[in-house]
């Protein structure tokens, strides 16, 4: 049943649902989602086989878990790690490093490494994620803007979303010409309510861009999307992708870092930005992180599958108790993020605090909205994770602005997500 007034406190909704529904909602949901879960398992099995083959083909061995110190020269483990990632993502080359501070840092290296003064960057899916706006230079204080792409002479345009919700494919061709050096394709929705981009949509974007300008770099922000489908963006026309190791490809155990993959010349330019020209991919001690990164990648397909199952369960359950969710439980997924749209601040805060209370780390603390570097609005974040900021672990956050959306993501195992959702639904029954 659905209601017009979404601002009513979540307590009321749950009490109401308890009174009209006697069956176990979670068990009912799992029965209804059986076919959806089987599809997710099929994707998991496909990706697990792909990852396993990359390990075997590159002859990963215990000696590749060792590290070197200082400059990090002649690090065999690092070289094999790059090749494994390249094989998994179907790239000419990959750069996998703990030195990336975040996904935003990884993306920034790709942008600054491949764009020069006078080059034009076009975002094809509306405005990018909040932290990327400061990198580009359309947001942030004066000091931050001085260090942005725009301050370095890079030209920037955005293609508005169609109806504020989806990529305007008909309009892309009007923006792309020989002057555009790179297009930014953000796969996940970020803090917006638009749809995350499917692999098919990414392919369509790349085809349109290449028809207009074959030399334009199609760069995909792949954060949150790895292993959600059976293909990755490089397989459908992208030239360069990047992501964070404390999201999907780290399997929940990698402590820090990011990866870049794609055409060799573009990866090399990004590497020069991370280190320095003349060093590029050849330097950087890995601080005994090789084994964790190898193992995290191996675990990733299963961890991602459980996170997706949790997101699908949440979509189904919250629809049943009266809230809009996106994507819907029956829609094909392109990332691990689930939107729950509350249309009021109180239920958003309540949701995040409940998730925090059921976290294995810092479950006793209470999240409150606060300003976070890189964001314009106050953010409430629930993240009792083993790795700080890890969003492949169960977490939830959202900006304190209309329509007050909770962005739930992650879950190292499906059981944890299920427990959290069940608690939210049932907490007032006793």
C-alpha cells in the first residue's frame, strides 16, 4: 500500500504495517525474489570463473605476496597484480596501487593525467558526484577552485539529464565534436536520483561519442559497478575506467587504494600523475598489501553478489511498507546502491541510525548530520565498517536535502543485510 504523505515518521509506517500484515515480510520477500536471486548467482559464477582464470593464467604464486621497500623497484608481485586486474577488466594495462587515497583521487589522476590546458571534458550524464565537482572546479571554495581542472585551463560542459532522470542520448551528439578530448561517464548515480547506467547504456554512449570523434577518450567512473554484470565498460567501447579498492573489487578486505585500467597510453599518463614522469607505473612500495589485494579481488564476485541481493531485498521490503525505492527490485542492476526515498529528514536519520546500530564496528555510536569535505550539504553517514569508508561493507548515507534519500550499499554477506532490514521493519513489534 502507498501513501501520499511520506513525511510521517518511520515509526508510524512500521506500526501501520505491523497491524495490517501478519506474515513474516522477510520470508515472503525471499520467496518472491527467488528468480532475481538466481540471476544474481549466475552473474556471480560467471565473474568468479573470470577472476579465477586471470589468477591461473598469470601464475599467481606465494612469492607475489612479498613486497619491496623504498622506491619499490622490481616488485614482481605488483607487476603480476597489474596484469591480473588487466585480464579481469579486459584492459591493455592496469595500475593497482595502495597510494590512491580514494576513488576521487583515482579519478582525478585519470583526468589530470590525460587532459591539458585547452582540452574539453564533457560529462554525459548530468552533474557528476559531489566530490568530483571540486576536482573539476564547479564547486568548492576559492582555494580549492584554484587547483581544479578548470583553473588549469580545461574546458568543461555537462549534458543535462532527460527529465532529470536518464541520459539524453539524442543530445549527446550535439555536444561532441573534434574539440572534445574526453567524456566522463559516471556509471553509478552518486547523490542523485537518476538511474545508474547499465552496460548497454554505456555502450550506446561510447558508440555515439566515437561516431562523432573517434579520438575522444571515453572514461568511465566504474565505482560501485564492478562485477554487478557479466561485462565491464572496457568490453563495450570505453577507453579508460577507474575505481576504488575499498568498494567492490577489494572484496571488503583491502585496506586502501584504487585501480585504473584501459588503453596503455591513457593508463601510463594517469600513472605519471600519481607518481611522476619517468617513474609512472614502475615505482611505489606496496607496504605488504599484495596478498590482501589479490585475495580481495578473488573474493569480490561473491561479496558483490551478496550486496546486490541485499539491495534487491531492501527495494522489495521498503516498497511494501510504503516508500519509493530505486532501482525497483525487479530491475536489472548496474551497481550495488539502493535508494530509499523518504521525502523528509527524520526517517532518513532514523534509517541511518538503525543501520549504524547493527554494524559490527561502532554499533554503539549515533550518526548525526555534519559537513564533510567535498560535499555542499550536511551528510549523515552510517558506516560501522572494518575498513574506514568502505562501501562494500553494509553502510548507508545521504545528503540532508530534498528528497532526503538514503543511499544504502554493501554488505560483506547477505545475512548481515537481511538482519539489518528485518530490524528496521520489526523493531517496534516488541
